């Protein structure tokens, strides 16, 4: 029985040193490097998730995977603070902030990309310039403004100061500029007003960019700590991040596994949101020209 000819073997990429073999080796090495980096970043999260099921005595001395899964940590963590109220507050504030940021950014981006008015370029540069202002600098002015309106310990204080985003304006403007002009011309021929064109054509066409902005805004609002800590002092308005920061004081004695369980409760909604929306987030980054 005759074996394959040397030329056929080389064409199949089975001979070491051929371009196909080198490409396959490079692909395997790149996949291995990607897996290693992913595990490196996931290691703290994995340790947190496993530690939440351990006891205080076995957290640092026992094996990585707990021998017995202690679900009691989650029950004690949930009952030690009104986490149900904290989660509701964070969900309400994050959802309202996301809706307002998307709408205000879409309206401003529509004006900067599809309309012409005096000072348009200067106003857009001014909006972008606000991105260079550190958030900590705005804490005192925002607090004085909110206190002047009598909004301390209210949902208004947690939502209104962050109802607009310069980054959101930039992101949606880039997306709107790439939308074909023919769509706007067709909408005008059909008698659509500028607002109808924005809501019924421009925003649905640029759904990936809107989804990415929504995810980023939701995550930012959910993870906010300093401003909710300053603007609220009652449990009925506190968010999960403030409640988690106060968890040690509520416990009286430090129980690390319970703290890990509480942390896992807090970050689970964020992980779910990002996991469900990562496809749109990647599509938006690719279509808007943003580089990571």
C-alpha cells in the first residue's frame, strides 16, 4: 500500500515548518495565552465565590474547594442588613439613570450629528472637555446643589446629577454620523418629523451603540459608592454598595465568609447584565471605532 506523496502531505500542512503548521502553532499559543490571562483575572472572583461557602476557620487554611458547602453565610448576610431594600434602590436608581442618560445622549448626539446651528463645533468640544474633569471635583458642588433643592435622602439626589453623559453624547454621535443619509431623506419624504426619525429610525438602527451605553451606564450607577454615601444617610435610600460598605459595622464582629457572601449577592446582577449584553457591547465598540 502506497503512502501519501510528500507534496500532498506538505499541502495538508502536516509537515513541521510549513506556513500552515506555523499558523496552527501560533494559534494554539495565542489561545493558551488568552486562557492564562483570563484565569489570572478570574482568580479573585473564583476565590470570592468559593470562599463565600466556607467557614471562618477554613477560609485561609482549608482547601480551595470547600469540603462542605455552607449556605448559611448567604442567609446570615441577607438578614444582617436590609439587602432587599438596598437591591431595590440600586435597581431603581440604575434603571432610571440609564434611561435618562440614553435619552439625553441621543437627543444631544442627534443635534450634533444631524443638525446645523451656530457654535455647534464649539459646544461639542465643550461637552467633550467635561470628560477631563475628575468626578471628585464635582462632589461638593453637586452636594450643595442637591441640598439647596432639598433632595438629600431622596431618589432625586441619586438620579438627577447623573442624568447626562458626555461620553454617551460622543458615543452616539459617532454612531449617528455613520448612519446613511438616505434613511433620513426617506423619512422626510414620508413626512416624519426629526423626533420621529430619531425614535423610529436612528435609534433602532444604532441599537448596538445604545445597548453598549446602557450597559456602561448601568454598571457605573450600580457600582457607585462615594456619591450615594454622601447623599443618603437612611437605609430606605441607601444602595447596595453603601450597604456593603456598612456591613462590617452591622456585623459587629468581622466574619469574612459572610462578607464574601454579601459581596457575591451584590455583584451577581452586574455579572448577569454584562453577560447578557456583551454581544451588543462588542458590536458597538467595533462599529463606533473605539479602541480598547
